[in-house]
C-alpha cells in the first residue's frame, strides 16, 4: 500500500480541476497545467479533495499510484504558489543578464558570461521566468519538473569546480573543497 497515494489532495480556493478519462487540467491564479494520466491510475474528485487510486492490484498500478498523487499535488501547488530555484554563480568576471528576443516563444533569454570566449544563451521555455540580482539567478514557473530541468541546464553550463568553487551552483548546494598542490605536498 502506498502511504503517499492514500493521502487525499485538498483543493485550495481559486483552483479549478477538470478530470477527463485520460487527462487532468488544473487552473489557478498563476496559470494552468494539464497532464495525461496513465490508464492504470484512477483519479476522482470528492468533497473538495482529489483521490488517486490504482485501477487493479498489479505491481505497475501500485508503483504509479503514489507517483501520480505527487505529480497532481505538485500541479495544484504550482498553479497556486509557483516554484522557484535559485542559482549562484561565482568567479572573476562572471556576469549574467536577461534579454528579450522576439524569435523565442517566451521572449526571454538568459545570457551567461562565465569564463568562455563567447557568451552562453539559455532560452526560457514557455512558462519559465528568469530574474537576475547581483550573482543570483532565479528560475521560476508553475511546473516543478520544468523549473528543475531549466535550473539543471543552467548549472550544466559551468558546474562548480572543487578547488576554488568557481562556477554555477544551487543556493543550498555545498561544494566539498579539495586541497591544492601546495597543501598536498607540504602536508
């Protein structure tokens, strides 16, 4: 039995849910998200709550039960409050700025100058916003999966190195530092 799957999802005010045979649509103050449902999962709405149940007692149905409950819960939280990831970049001469571009669907590009001969441009997918302050980049949106993926793509441009900590890292990420050559030979 799934402990997560058993828990009902409370529908907050200002959030509308439409459940069809194979998809779910969640609308809220921040926007709307839809997701296709797996045929082995049953989703129903009762008394202001969403209940997720496995269709049968197969191993696959039980595995998907808790997963879909978490996905739907993240959809509800996203349209109500939104999600954000904060990245910090460290290094001499490292800069970033948000530029607008009419060729891209969202119209925003994050331009990173992180020690390469050229600047790296990361386009914002639809539903994602970038905000830059000093040495922080904030990626925000209503889809938790997309926010996390875009933040990971930005981090991948210049991952932090273990000697001086230069690069792009998450705000709460801890970089384990290594001793350099001098410390290793004298020690």
